[in-house]
């Protein structure tokens, strides 16, 4: 499976050029990972994005407790699916791509 992304490279200070990038799968990248929540942190020059999975039964149980006025737990366990450390520039590009995608869907 390949994915065509556009990479903007600055050719000169006043001109930019778009280059098509074809991303090839690595040995372990063919399996998709499912995530139903994310956590984002900043580091020195990088953005760390954790993708995780929270059991839907746990989500329903916490919602049920909250609706009934009962005490909800302070912490709920989840399983991390993937952690990405990406440059600030790549994170900005990702944010732009996601915004474009969301605008097309609405």
C-alpha cells in the first residue's frame, strides 16, 4: 500500500516547489493500528503523540457512573498502541493535512 503525500520544499526564498512523495511500507508497517484516543506532549524540537486504546466497556462504565452521580475513578487504564516523535515542522504539516481532510468531510 502506498500513500502519496505532498512535500513542500523551498527552492528559493521567494518560490516553493511541491514534490510528490511515495511512501513505501516497512517490514512491520503493513498492519494498521487502531486508536480511540490520543495524548500530545511537546519536547525539545519534537512533538510526541501517543495513540492509545481504551476498552469501550470501560468508557461505558465511566459514563454510567458519571450519569448516576457516583464517584468516577481518578485514573483509568488504557493500552498504548503507538508513540510517535515528530519534528515541529512535521506536526504542523500533519495538522494542516488533518484540517484539510476535516473541511472536506463537512
